[in-house]
C-alpha cells in the first residue's frame, strides 16, 4: 500500500501519465480492430449458384444475369453442380475460399479459434507480467500482434488464416490483461477509471468500420492494422517498468530510478524517503511470501479470495458471451454492415466517458449494475419489437434497441474491469485479472454461435442475452465495492495490523 503514497506525491495524473495513457492504452484501439475484424471478414456477400459448371468453383460476378432461383442455392444432390458467383461489394474470406453451403461452418469456427487464442493469451499474459514484468510483456506481445496481423493479410488458405487468427488471439488476450494493470499501477485512485473508461477500444472499432468502408478487403484490413502499431512500439524506448512490480521484486534501485524519471517528466521533486518506502514494500513481501513465485493457484487461497475470484471470473464469462455475441451477430441486423459496426463502436464512446464520472461518483459496483439494467431493458425490448413492431420499421427499431443492449453490457463491463483489478494486490493483480480474462474467452468462444440460434430470427439470441445479463446483475450485487480503496501491494494475513506496523516503521525513517 505504501507505493500509493509515492504515486500521490509524484502526481497522480501528470505529463508522464498522459503520455503513458496514449502509448500503453492507445493500442487497445487496435485490439478492438483486430477482434472485430471477423465481423467483416466473415460476412457472406451475396452469391448465386450458376448451374452447368463444376461444383465448388467461385468467382466475383461479371457481366452475367442472375435470378432468384440461383440466389444462395445449395445443391444437395450430387448430380447437380454449379459455379458460385459472388457479389463484389465486399472481399471477405467467404468468397476468397468459398465458405458457404457445406463449408459454412468454417467461418464461425475460425472466430471461435481466435477466441481460444485469446483465452490462452490471457493466461500467458497474466503469468508473464508477474514473472518478467509489465513492460517486457506489453511490448513483446504488441510486436507479435503487429507482425501476425501483417502475415495474416497474405494468407493463402483458410487453414493458414485460422492458425494466424489463433496467434492474433493470444497476443490480444495477453495485451488486454497486461496493458490494463501496467497503466493502473502508475496512477492515483482518483484516476483509475481511466484504465477502462477511455474509449480507445470503441474508437478503434469506429476506425476499423471506416477503413472497411473505404477498402472493403479482408487482406488490406489486416495489413493496415499491423502497420499502425509502429508509433506505439516506439514507447519501448521511454516507458519504464512498473514501480510497484519492481518494489515487490526487491529491485529497489531500479524502482527508485523509475520514480526519478516520472518526477522529471512531471516536473515534481522526488519524494522524501522514496527508497525507504520501497524497502518497506520489499521487506513486507519477503516476510509474507518468503520470495515465492506466485501462480494462478494463489488467487484461490483462502475462502474470501476464492469466492471473490470465482464470482469475478463467472461474471467476465457471461459479459463476454453477451458482448461478443451482439458484435459478431451484427450482420444479422438490418442496414449497411459497415455503418452498423461503426454505430456499435460510436455509441460506446459517450457511455465510456460517462463511466469515468459514474465510477468515481457512485462506485464501480453500482455503475456496473446501472448499465446492466439498461442492457436487460434493451435486450427485452428487442424481443418485444421482433414480435410486435410494424414490419416496415421493425429492422430500424431492432437495430436501435440492440445498440442500447450493447451499450449496457459494454459499459457495465468497463466499470467491472476497474473493480476486478482493484480487488487484487500487486503481487497477484495480473494473475487475477488474467484469470478473469481467460474465463471470459470461454464465453467469447461460444458467442459466434449465439446468433445462429433460431435460424434467421433474432428472437432466441436475445432471449439468451436477456437471461445472461440478468444473471450478471445478481453476481455483481454479491461483490464488494472498491471505490476509494488504495491498491494493496502484498497479500497480508492481517491488513489492519500490517497497516499499523508499516505506518510506525515509516515514521522512523
């Protein structure tokens, strides 16, 4: 807890923290781009099955005539063959590798493979950040994400593309875990909501939608995403390691050097007794943990910690199921695909900014509950509209209400991320956050199949969404509020006693 005192003195949100905000959290926009690219890449363009040619061949349409009898026609009789001709509106992996009819299962499988990679990435990122540090883990995984995106743009088969999407998923999962706690450990408690409240993810989704509208080609979208990483990777040369992580690892001279660097950036004097405060943290960690190496088992030690971890992880799984279910089902909504993706991102921007205020005004728990209630109302309204809305306006009404549900679950998750990270001490913060991220990917793996329920109807998918979000409300109500609580650095068996003892030791310095 003592490092909090240093952070408060060197400025909780000064010039250094603002630069780090853009450099470390800014790339989350590219992660949003990378995760949502399958919403476009897996879209099925209009296609026709022209008889009289060898089955399985495909091409974009040219100067040929089409009729409704050949539109989306899949021949099940082996004697009937055709040449599939695709609209040139979009260039996706579907028309690239003819993923319709008997091969239509491949597209959702690739999305689930990607989410499986995110699951492993969350696990790897949490452990890596605790063992090797936040800085190394963040920039290495970001480099992997950039390189893999570029290579994915040159895929020559859907199998190669699926493997690269899995690797992309690993880097995304790791970065979502590492970047959040990396930045949080440099700011004061008043500004922690910035870690999730800044709408970088939503802005990335909007940028992706605009780029897809300008260049509707799956290959170009991957390459562009990889190239944009370059300015963020330059942060390796000026963003230091976490002071908290260095302190609990007993690397006191390095931690003190980072404090001095932040002071220089913020034009603040170096706090008195900096080295003594860092030494207290290191000594407390040695006394409590005996230099042990923390693993995921430690987030389940003790009933209180175990209960909290299980509730948090279950909540993340449910939120991911709903969030990605709506996003990956965007092509089921009426209207232009790129516009719908853009709207899915842009509606989150004001909601995320509002979360910054609401988190500090009402607390993480009640902010999350409020948004989840909004999400349930939106999802239930979709169900009602799909049954009773006039046919001529039904599509617009359903799309609007789906956006309301999306805002509810997305902003609720934003508030819940802060609560999650604040619930763990520094020594296992990345592990706790990583485990939550890992469990969320189980929900995300299932998510692509939600909108396949009920065929072309969206009634059943939004019944699932409504029930799941109602469960999330119950789980959130069972967790403790973390607003205004200092970030703990060590796992103390008696926090009150340790706090008193450390204060007495601090006064002697």
